[in-house]
C-alpha cells in the first residue's frame, strides 16, 4: 500500500513536470527589419515630443515677456502716480505761500500804523498829564483810567 502510494505520487509528479515546461511561452523571433521599423517609429515620436516641448518653451517665453511688460507698465504707472502726488503737494505749498503773502503785507502795514499811533498816543498822554497838573477834571479822569 505504501508502495502504491509512492508509485502514484511519482507518476503524478512525472505527469506534472511537462505542464511546467509547456507553461513557458516562447516569444517569436523578431527580425532586424521589424527592429528598424520600430526604432524609426520611436524616433518620429521622440521628434514630435521635442517639437511639443519647443512649443511649450516658446509659450513660457511669451508668458515671461508678458509678465515683464506688465511689470514695466506697473513701474511706469507708479512713477507717474508719484510724480502727480509730488506735483499736487508742490502746488498746494505754492498756493498757500502766494495766498499768505498778501496777508503778511497787510499785517506789516497794520503793525507800522500801530507803531505810528503808539508814538502819537504817548505824545497825547504826555500832554494830558501836563494838562492834569493845572486842571483837576483831567487829573480825575486820568486817575480813573489809571493813566496818571
């Protein structure tokens, strides 16, 4: 019985070995002509991809140029804005100075008039004080206003 089992095991093992051998698929031979054809197709595909990459690079260069143009335009706009702001401030300062100048001349004239009137007022007070030495009414009025 043991022998029968061993014999059956050996027979099944021998029968299964050829199935392993037949499970490997043998590739057909590829000729040189087919290899050349495939290589030429591969080269054409690579050339097409190179052209696509060149197109993409050109597009990126165009986009970079556009960004540079936009950047230069923004620089110009900011320079114009800065110049306008400086011009507005300069105009405001100039306008204030020209507007204040007439007032300065008027104030200077008023100060000169007050200085002239002060000297006249001092002369008038001196004359009233000298008059108050002889006239009692003038002396009372000057005392009332603390001018004596």
